[in-house]
C-alpha cells in the first residue's frame, strides 16, 4: 500500500522549500498527488526516497569533484615552487 506525506513533510525530508516542490511538480521532476478531501498536494513516500537518493548521490559527486580540484590546485602550487 502506498504511503503519502504532506508537502511540509516532504520539504523537511528533502531539505528544500515547499515552493521548490511545487516547481518540481509543475516541471514533472516529482509527481504530486492530490488529497481527495482538501485537494492539497501529497507525495508518495517512495518517490521522496528516490529523490533523496539522487540528491545524496549528487552531493557525493560534487564533494568528490571538489576534492579533485583541491588536489589539482595543490599539485599546481607544488609545480610552481619547483620551477622557481
């Protein structure tokens, strides 16, 4: 059975604003469903988990790239010192 959460809960889990979630819904990045009684946006918990995994994997990639850039900068500085 699908579990649904509110837009507030989804924004807290993902660390983004409710406006970001609305924009993701409009652009098709994350599907929002509607509550049958009040028509508020609700999200499938499994969809939120998938997005969270993508965010975490992208952060890992970004951190890895930052470390590579630092290593290149250090190598460049070391090479400059050797030339002098």
